[in-house]
């Protein structure tokens, strides 16, 4: 009887040891496996809003901040996939930069679909030149087409996942679009006259 009891205890011990070994092995396997990552790449896609409509909606926000607020720059950033390279009008959210001489600062209003987002003002020492006309005679669709035609489309096909930034500013030579595309390893930009659509410069790094 005593012997049977010891045999039973031995069997139970062996079973418990086997369970511990199996659980331990599963735990070690999980530790050794690389973690599963769920990544969503930011693409910048937004419901299409014309620049003039974005300004109409952003102006009241800027004027609430400062009565003398004037628009000095409009910009948008996008990360187009290959499916979007042929689109005529970039589906982007506009960020509009306003300058106030009274505040000596620049504030930003972003129009993303139906949303209007406020970015707190930043103090600056210089006096920026205001944009005289919104929309310009040549819109972002012309700047986008010029960028693609000047080698930008080839650049985007080679640099998968590269971002594209559109920037409208007033310069000493008039209003200009700057379209910049960049990836971690490359850079491509064009400058387009916002009055006549002429390609002014191309730069690649």
C-alpha cells in the first residue's frame, strides 16, 4: 500500500513537472518571437476643400485672435500612393498662416474637411509679406501638374512613401507655389509662378 502511494505521488509529480516544462516552453517561445506591430502610415488625405473656401472658413478664427490678422502663407502636406499620382486636385487639408502686427506673431488655422483647428501663435521679429490674392490665378492643381511634369512624378514612383508639401507665399517676384517632395534619403522641389503658371526652378538632392 505504501509502495502504491509513492508510485502515485511520483506519477503526479511527473505530470506536474511536464506541465511546468510545457508552459515554460510556450512562455519562452512567445518571448523570442518578434512583437506584432500594427502600423498605420500617415497619408494626409482629407476631404477636398478649395483654398478660397478654406480661407473663408479660417478668417473668422484669425480675426477673433487679432483684428489686423492678414494671410501670409498657405500650405498643405500629403503622402500620395501610386493610385493618387494621376489625380488633378490634391485632396489635402489646408493650414493657413496669419500675421498680426499688433501681436507681432503668426498663428495657424488648419481646415480639415469640416474641422477647423487652431494652432497657438508664435512670436516673430520680422514682418512677413501678405498674400494679395486668394485664390491665385494659378491654383494648387497647376502647381501639382507642373511638379509631376517636371520630374516629380518619376521621383514619387522611385521614392515610395515620399511626402509632398504645397506652399503658397508672396515673394519679391510675386506669388509663388513651392512644391517639395521628400523621403528619408531624397529631396525634390519645383517653384511655379502662381500668376502665369511658369516653371521657375527645379531642385533635386
